[in-house]
């Protein structure tokens, strides 16, 4: 019980700290975060901003050679949260609430029943996943040899130390630390260090609580983003359920310790925040998008490229006339550079490029369309694009569609031109890479279907997007 209280309090502080930070950014351009349609978005994104923020503070402590401790990490976060909360509370009290663009008329009985049923489904699923997290010891392979190795050492020493490759370890006669991927970023291991500080000991099961919190916060953020986009409560709940019930995403919650789920969620929310900015041009949305994009870079090495896939959507929004030409030219130049580089076997971000016109197409098709990792997600994405093709050209959605397209192009390049294609047949790397894009795909699909139904002729069924 004491462990549960300590761990819950530690991550509740991080979450509240993040909510306060997101609230402060929104207050710069939304006259205080007052809109009910944005409440779930702010709360959901708050976890990820807070979880990233606490790792930045731990990096700063290590930089000035201060040892990690519960007090050293928690006290500044608590003081900052109280100060920001007091400021926001005064602002909210002075503000007279108004109508929200995401608010809708009262739900019908059927809509209310659907909303409640999906909400109960998600709640039960998250309870079961929580039991999996707290009862399951750290799962091998990558979680065991690439991420938790760093967390264990940094927790024991009380500060960050560099890791090196085996050659350097041998050269130093063992006088340095090494693991399977010494160059991997520090954000995910620092989550485990923070959990261990809260517990006061190393526990390779309980330290993985943030993976469960990632799943919960993702559902809240997706729901809030859809509500803010004008989708009614039933449609928004469907979108949250689709993003949160993907089998492989649930596996990465239950078998916590891998960085792929955090990578997927930070990227999806960065793309959504950037899309929100293209519609609102609000400073708060821009700051949030930039923060989440920067976090992508600190989670996994491919996060650099995932962050770059946000650029086409922003270009199309900033330059609606010249943007399409600029994006097409940029893609053409990138592909030409790829073809040139592929002749010389360069290594980029740990992947060896080489031109190969024989990717493992059947294994790719099996992964996306036949195996049970995604339910029917990719079928549904294709069907939504075909049925709602008019929505894809809508200036209000084109930026988000461009981001999703850039992400799909990145996956195609990775599995056609790099040594990653050698791992496709094993159905591990490909599914973990596709997970990075899956939550965004689920959000995009829900959004364009809801918009299409809302534009349907009078009398058409529009319960999913009542507004």
C-alpha cells in the first residue's frame, strides 16, 4: 500500500506539473483554458509534457553534479505546479465562460448509451492492463538490454553516466558502462529512474507504471482533440477507443519497458497539436507542438525523422498556394538523394541504406492486413480515404493528411531501402515501427469520417459526429 501511494503521488505530481504547463501555454492565446472541449486535451497532453519535463530537470541536476533524490526532483516541480496553478485559477475566476466550438447539444439516449458502453469498456481494459504492469517483471529483450540497463545504473549512481560500445568497454578494461544500444536517448530510462526514486528501491515491475499512464493519457488526449475539432461525444469516444484498443499498443502497455509506445504517442500528439495550430494559429498550440516534437527526438533515434514528417503539413498550412509545389519538390529531392546514397551503402541513424527493388512485400501485407496486431485499422484507413476522398482536399484537413502521408512514406522507405527489410519476415521490427504511426492513423480516420458524416444530406445518420 505504501509503495502504491508513493508511486501514485510521484506520477500525479508529474501529471499536474504538465497540466499546469499546458494550461499556461494555452492561456497565452485562449483567454485561459476554459473551454470544456479542450479540457480532456489539456489533461491528456499534460501527462506527456510533465513526463518530458521531469526528465529535463533530471538531466539538469546531473549536469550540475547534483545527486538524484526524491526531494531534489519533486520539490521544484511541486513549487512550480503550485505557482502556475494559482495563476491559472485567478485567471479562470476572472473569466466568464462562453460557448465552446466543441460543445454540442445534449446526446440522445442511444448516443449516451454508446458513450457509456465504450467508456466502461476502456475503463475495464485499463484496469486489466494495470494488473499486467504491476504483476509482470521487466520483459526481455530490448526492454532488458537497451533501456532498463541505463535506468538501473543511473538510479544506483544517482546521476547520468555515458554508456559506450563493447569495443570501448574492452579498451577501458571494463572501466565504463555499456549495453546493447549505448547511443539511445535517455528519456525512457529516466522515467524508470523517477519511479524508482519514488519507491525508494529498484523494482523492475512497479517502475513501469508510466507505460500504463501513457495509455490512459492517450485516450484522454484523443478524445479531447476530437471534441475540440467539433466531433460529438459519441464520435470522440469511438476515436479514443480505436486508438487505445489496438492489440499491439496494449501489448506494449502490458509488457512495459520498450520505447515504441511513448514514441508513437508523442508523435501522434505532436502531429495533432501542429494540426490544431494550422487551424487556430494560436501560440499555445505551436508551443505544445514544438515541445512534443522535441520530445520525439529524445525518445528514440528515429524520432528525428518522425519529427521531420511534421514539416509538410506545416508548409501546406503556412503557404496554401505554393505549399503543394514546395512539398512535392522536397519529396522528390529527398527520394533522389536517397537513391544516390543507396548506391554507396551509407549508414544513417543506425540503418544501412541500399537500393533494393525486392522488399518483403508478402510479409508486409501479412503484418498490416492478415495478422491480429491492428484489428482492421489499415483496412479502415484505406476505406476511409476512398469513401471520404473529398475531405482529403479540404484545407482544414489537408495538413494532417500530409503528415500522415509523410509518415507512411517514411515507413515505406525504411522497409524498402534499409537493412530493416531483413527483419520484416520476423514481424517484430515492422510492427513496432508501424506502431509509431498507428494512433495518428486512428485519429485521422475518425476525424475525416466524422466530418464526412456531418456534411451528409439532412436525415443521414450523424450520431457519431453530433455537434
